[in-house]
C-alpha cells in the first residue's frame, strides 16, 4: 500500500502534468521523422524509455533508458501512440524538445529528428538501390487463378483507387530503407503485391522440377540474385581412385571457399566464427540485435559487416564441386571404385574411430575414410567419409572448425549425433544418405544449415527423424541451407528458426518429396509476446530479417505428397518478416496445420508470407491473431487452397484480413469449406500504425467452391465490400 501511495504522490508532484500541455491532436500531419528510441508503458497514462538505439539522434541527445517521457511541447505524451504521431509530425532535419523526468528532476533536451534510412544506417552502406525488375526466374510467369480472381474482385467492387493508393504507399515505404542485401524477388512483390501467390507458386514449381543438390543450388543462387555456372569437373572418373576423386573435389571447393573470404583477414574470419553463435543467441532470446549493452551491439554490427563481405558466388561454385558427387552416376562410380580398395594398406585410423575400413589416410584438409559394409563408429571431424553400409554412428561433440566436410553413406540405419551435422559455417558441408531409417540429431546450426556458407543434407530413402535446437533443417544466413528428403514417413522437430528458414541474405529450403510427415516447432521457446502457454516458432517456410539491421532472405518448406501435420508457434507456416519472403507449399494430401499468431500465410513489416495448398481436405487452426492470409504493416499475407473440403479456425484478424496498410488474401477454390473466426473474413482493419501513408488496408476472402460453405461472419453465396478495405466473395 505504501508503494502505491508513493507512486501516486510522485505522479501528482511531477512537473509537466496534463494541465500544462495539450493532448496530441488526432490529425497531425506526418513527415516521417524518427528519433531512435523504444518506449514502454508504466501506467495507463505514463510512458518511459525502454531502449535507445546506438548512434541514433535520441542517443546523441542524451536520452537514457528509464527516462519518463512527459511532453514534446506543446503536447503531453501519454502513450506510445502519442509519442509516435508526435515525432512523425517532424520532418528529418528538424529539432524538437522533449521533457523528461529522471532521478527526481525534470529535464528538457533538444533532439534532432532523423529518417528511417539514416536510423537504420547498416542497411544503406553498400550503395544505391537496384532498379525494380522482375527476376528472370519470375518474369513471364502466368498469373494463377487466385491472383486473377483477386484482381477481378477489386475491380468489380470499385476498390481500384484504394488499392492503387496502397501500392504507392508501399513503394514509398520500401524506399525509405536502405537496400543492402534486399532480394529482388521480395522487392518485386512489395511493389506488385498481388503477385505474391504467383511468385510463391513459381518458386515451389522450380524446386519440384529438379530435386538434385546441383539443381537446388542453382535455384538458391537465382533467388539470392547470383549468376553462377556449373564448374568444370576436376577429376577423371576413368583413371583416378576414389581417394583421388574425393580429394580433387575437396581441394576445388576449398580453393573457392578461400576465394569467398578473400576480403576479410584470417583474424576477422576467426572473429566471425566466434561471433555467429552469440549473434544468433541474442536474436533467439529477444528477436532484436540491439537489446544488449552497447559493446554487444557493436559486436553484432561488426559481425554483419564482415558477413556482407563474403563472396557468395564463390561459395556456391565451391558447393557445386561437392554436389556433383551426389549425382547418380557419380555415386555409382564412387561405390564401385570403393569396393576395389585394399584395406591392407591402412596404417592407422583417427582417434576414436572404430570398425572395418577399406581406406584411411590424413590429407592437408583432414582425414579421408572409406568404411566397409559393417557397422562403423566415426568421431571427431574428417574431410570426407564414404561408407558402403551397416548401421553406423557418426558422433561429433565439438563444433567443427571452418572447413570442407562431406559424408556419403550408401545404406544402413544410421545415427548422426551432435555438432554441426551437414552444416556450412564459414565453409561447405554435405551429407548424402541413400538408404535406411536414420536419426539426425544435432544442436544449434545443424542439418542442412549455413551461415556464410553452404550446408546440404540429402536423404534418399527411409523413415527418418530430424531433431535439432535452434537454426536447422534447411536454414541459412548469408548462403544456402538445403535439406532434401526424397521418401519415407519423416519426423522433423526443432526449437526455433528451422524447417525452411531464410535469414539475412540466405536461402533456406526443406524439400520433402513424399510420405506422411510431421513437422514440429512448438513448446520450446516461450512467446516473445508473453502470452501464457504460447510459444515461438519462426519455422516452416520463413523469410526473416534482422529488423533495422538487414533484410530477410527466402525460406521454403515444400512437401510433395502425403497426409502431413504441421505444428508451429508464433510466426510459422509460410510467414515473412522485415523484407523477407516465407513460403510453405504442400502439393497433395489431407493436411493439418496448427499455429499461434502470425501463421499460415501471414507477414509483418515490409515482408511476404504465402501458404499454397494444391489439393486435399485440409484443416487450419490458429489462436490469437494475424493468420490465414493476414498482412500487417506494409506486408502481404497470402493463403491459397485450390481444392478440397477445408476447415479454417482462427480468432482475430484472420482469413483474409489486413491492418496497418497491409494486404491479406485467403483464396479457396473447390470444396465444401467451413470458416470460423471472431474478426476477419475479408477485413480491412486499423491503419494508424504509421501516420501519413494516406492509404487503406486491403483484406480479401474469395471462395469459388459453391453453395455448401459456412461462415461465422459472412454469408454463403454473397459479396461484401466493407470499409477499410474489406472484400468478400463466395460464388
């Protein structure tokens, strides 16, 4: 009780109470000013500074964490909306005064006003923006039925003017940020938002057309705006033995990797290695890179600057040298020549290695081992392992040094345990397993994962289990992480940032061609929103940037066939965040999707999220808000289910809904469908997040499946045009 009375006394005695200042008008013009601070409410009528961005105008002015914000004269600041609208009313270059309460005293500080491009300076260090053009792999693709249906509905409902205003606002908003590492595919969709479905479909079709590692590497390079060609074969399979074939490819890949890091010193390369885990740990804990102290933030900025110097073209060419070994003819040649080796010539084995071997010899790049058909144990880190059969164990307890590493295992129920399995962390890692029910169990940064590298995992046959902690199962930053499983009923489980996750300048892919599969990223990391019994996901087709520090990449989860289960928390199942693009595409099967908020074709903050379902009787379920075709803050959420009797369950701002100048679309083709939500179903909600855009939202729900559908809000066989703009059509 004493604490309550003390707080009340403090508030009443604080200078700058509401009678001395006016309330912030609701019609203040916006000139897009920013200061670089994040506020937090400490009562319904009082605001404090929670964080000051390093090197921002607020930082230069001396504003500190914990300062209570009283006023920006002549206006009293009561909440974050007041603060945002008031600061935005100043133009970059202006100066404002801020009245603060700190340590029992009232201060009035003068502060310059900046713009977004200067506030987020790290995104603007590499030059001018690229012209907005359709990438070659997208240009000329035909608009799918769901895109044309959306365009027709906008025209029929006289919403073209509002849609045009929204597109202009997005183009302006995208131009406010620097374009370092921003991908052309994402940029194109942000300037023509209804092409989101077309772009997502084109991506999934190109990946489906060629499931080889070589093909997937070329697709990843295209979507990262790289132009690479197949490298020349560096070995002669007619004359050379298996060790010579493998070593020649390893040396070629090593040469290209060294070339990729030519712009940074050996010391900086070591610094990068040490810094990557801490950067990802911080992002996983708070989803903000600057929430630590200034020393830590400076370290993360330096890490990203080093990463941007890495030549991804060279890394991809190096990876292609190794991926050629996974070609069908090459695998047959390697197996045949391995069987001709003489085990009598083996002098020694690496420490901890057990079993029978046909070849074992150290090289400048590490050991090259060829195991026979029996069970073998591999420990430590080797340059190359070729294993012809048996139930083998691969155990790595320590993080691998920066290197080139490959494993080719022909058959057996194998166990891959610990360490960065099939990871490219400042290098290239490849694992090819052709047959068996296998267990892949890694920690962080494992199972087809990359950071400044290329990580590849290709499993041809078997019912497999994939388990890792954070960042894995087809995840990448500055490179490509590829996990391809060709058949079997598989189980995928991770904690965070996984299952087709594209981070900054990364292409992350999980491609499962067939089988009844289960994808789980839930109940490991509590939700950053603080909602009880709700967890973070950031998985299952996610394109995600470091907000304020770097644009996101492209993440794709592609499942070809089978009755599949997808379970994710917040940000899961075809979601984009901060200039990233996330896609989940499921081709066939009766599938079940469960998520929390920002799930199932959703996006936030200048991003693109799409979920494409080609066929099957599917069940979609989310809780909380912003799901099932939902866009928030200049972002596009897109869900298209082309056929089947489907059921959609959600809570708020879902099923074709948009807010804060977003676009949300849910399209359902044929079938008897059921839609349940409390708000949404073709809804254009609030647009007050950023003032001055002078544009509406656009939410669309389009169902073309006939007269057997049911809705919690709308009516079957009807059209609607609500304010905001919300468009609905069931015909």
